[in-house]
C-alpha cells in the first residue's frame, strides 16, 4: 500500500509545565528542568516531524468550584513556566525540527514579539514559528491590568492588526541588507532598512526592527481558533491551522470551510496547511491497545469533573454549578467559542458530554501498523495536510509514537524519512 505523504507535528499541552507526575511512566521528577522537553524534541527530529508546538496560558484557573484548589491540587494547567526560554535550548539540541512557541496577541507588545521571534529564527538558522492566540480567560486579562477581558470578536480584530504589524517589521530589513563590506567599512546598507510608520486602530510602531530579517523571511505562522472569527483570521494570515475535531465528517467540513475562506482572502488554499489533532492508543496487539483505550474511557466516566474543569478554564464557565444529569441548554462565552460549541454538542447532559468529549480524534487504537493504516485512510478521505499528536507526555508514549508508529507510517510512504530542507518553512511546504 502506498499513501500520499502528510506532515506530523506534536501539540504539547501545558508545555513547560508538569507532565505525568502521578503516572507510572512519567519518569521525570523535576518539572522545572528542560530534560524531558529536550528528549522529546530529539525523538521528534529522529522521526522527521515537522515541528513541536509549545502551548501556553497566562493565569491560574479558578473556573471550577469558584476556586484555584482543583487545578493546583491536580497540576491541571498550573504550574507552568514560560515556554519561550525553552526555544533556544530545543533548537540547539536539534538541527531540522521546527519549534513553535505560543504568544498572546491580546497582551504581548507587537514590536517585542517581532524582535524576539526574529532573534530566535536567526539563532536557529530558520527553524522557528509562532502560534498566535488571543487568550480566553478573564483571569489572564486581569493579570495584565484589565478589569474584564476584551470582547471575543474585538480580540480577533486586534490579532489581525497585530500579525500585519509584526510581518511588516520583519520586512523592514531587506534579505541582503547586511553586506559586511570590510573594504568600504560598511556593515549594513542603509538603503535596505526602512521605517514602517505603522498606525492602526490598536497598535502603532515606527520601526524598523533593530535586528536583521529572519532567515525564513516570515517565520511560520500557526493558529488554532475554531470560531468563525478565528477561521477568518487564519484564512488571511496563517501558514498552518490546527483543528481538534472528533470525527472524520467534522474534519472534512472544517477543511472545506477553511479552504473556501483562504481562497476568498485572495490566497492559494494550498498556502495554508491544515493539521488535525490526534491522540492514538498504541499496543503490541490490537487487543492490548483496545484494553488500554477502554481503561482510559472508564477513568473519564469515573471522574467527569476533570473534563468539566478543563473546559471551564477554556470558557470561563463554572460547570460545577450545574446539575450533571439535567439537560444543559445553550451557553455563551467570551472565551473559546468554537470549543464550547463542540463540547456542548457531545451530549444532552453534562455527564454525557464529559463522557463523550474528546480533544481531537481518538479513534486510532491498535498496533503501530494498524494505526498507521488508519491514519493514511483518514487523510485520504479528508484531504488536509497532516496530524498533530497530543496526549499525556511520558517517555513511553513518545517512544510508542516515534519508534513504533512513525516507522510504520514511513514504510507506507505516508510521511518523510528524511528532511528535504534546512528551513522549517521549506520542509512544511515541500509537499
């Protein structure tokens, strides 16, 4: 069997935070040290992944039971270090893997972000991207001096202007601005560096950037918002969109909608890669993998509050105040609107929803060969461009994916066996 090639990424939730602390295969006691992340990056590069994405958030949740206690006691989304200092460590430990940190367009100064990402791209010789989020939590907004969070649609208007500005700052230096002419005594050609004099509704910057143009020209831009506003923002600017969907039919509908939006924005639909979040369960036999999957589902059914607390932190809704077994009506949020809509569609009551909800596609259960074949079939049916792995980060899970599943995918011809290019962007758009 041969398959069309697709791309692979890893979505690391809780990024530079606590992973597997109470799991038998966690393997790392000191969560503040980067060792586990460096090992992950090296494993992903060995498996020829396109990139590792480092999720981030900027608050301690208190959206379940009106208290921080539930989250702190379980290390759920907290504690979490800033992932940006990890980036140079990960790029120094690898040679081709792309590294994508997350920043908030609602709170980060655009000039600071443009300079930081340009610096990281220069240091890594063209292997950095940026995952743009608008931030969803009222508590995050209060950490940055606001009484209430900016309204959802306005956050995307700000994000649109933010990305426009940082791209212009990256372009304020020509690719050949640094001439380093020792004979003439000229390091930078002044004719090739210019102010941008940007004045928008939300942001302004004179420019130019005070460091050189990034090696990729524009570092890879990534986004994961599923609301109509999020998709429209992605259609105008993004190189990669990440979609966490639970069924193949949802994937197909999302892909069709996104490609139409990209075309309507005047771009080639193939200029925006779409990657679907997956959380496979792998075993030495299909029966073993199925038993592990069933055990995971039993834990979900025994502890629905975990899913409800997680969703509460994304939507600013305290689901502990609802009757688990009463029909749940329509709810609104200033947080993640697309995520809430998908969540509520999973059942009639909160208990049903918590049992049924999946962050991504989990119907991939079996041996490496079985799961590889299923992934190839999904991609053939849906189209799209690849998959983003997620799940509890343990050394065992990483090995199952990178040393078990990926070689099976390579034998099918479904993913690369070597990197074609030096730059992250070039590898991402190689096919």
